[in-house]
């Protein structure tokens, strides 16, 4: 599985998040990795604050799914 997304900030009228990821999903096992880039816009001409996150998800469907961001 390959994923990608973008989120639009209605107040700032700009894209404020991009997500790119890849993973494997079957009947009982989930393994996925995502890279998230997020921007926080402030009022005025202040440049946006950039936040980069890596997200790892591992799970067994009968027990549960756990995600770790770093």
C-alpha cells in the first residue's frame, strides 16, 4: 500500500500538511511508515513554523495497533 495526502488550511488559504507513506496490510498484520510535513501559519508576515514527523505503525489485528512518532 502507498499513501499520500495534503491538508488545506481554510483560514490561511494554504496547504498546511503533506503526508507520504508506505506499508503492508493483510488479514492479521499491519506495518506502515509515514512521513508528515506540517506548517503552522501565524498572523501577519511571520514565516510558517515547520514540523517534520516520522510515524511507524505496527499491529496485529486480533491484539491491537500501536503507532510511534519521532
